C-alpha cells in the first residue's frame, strides 16, 4: 500500500510541476463558463430563450424541471438524449451563425443561440 501511495504522490507532483508552480492557496480549476453560456430548463421553458456567445464558446443546458427534456438543433448539428432533473448537455459552437433548438418531447419549448 505504501508503494501505491508513493507512486500516486509522485504522479501528482509530476503533473503539478508540468503545470507550473502552485502555492499552498492555489487550486486547479477549469476555466469557468461565462454566465451567458448557460441555459436553464425551468417551467417547461429554456431560460433565457435567446443568448449570444462567441465563436468557440461552449453552451451548457441544465434541466431543473421534474420532467425529462431534450435539446435538439433544428439543423441536426446537436442532439441531447433525455435530460432528467439536474442533468446537463453541452455543445461547443465553432462557427458563427444562428442556431435554433427545441425540446423534442415538448415542441413548444424553443430557443436560439447567436454565435458571433
């Protein structure tokens, strides 16, 4: 067991050295998403219904309803599976344009992503 612990410590140390020097108060985190890159599914609506993001941004949809929902591009570019409560779906937008999406289970739920 001691050898495994030592090996893990060495791997972690090598990773940290490769990333640069960290102080005791620093932590490693993924770059946070801009607030404008999140869409909440709530009360059978996408909120907000329209957002504008930059090319290369990733948009994350989170279902907060008690019913499953999907996120489906009208052009077929992206399609989530059924998202249960607290499930998320994300998609990275690499090209400028206007992208419309719908919940295939509840087609009255629509939204738009504008990528600049």
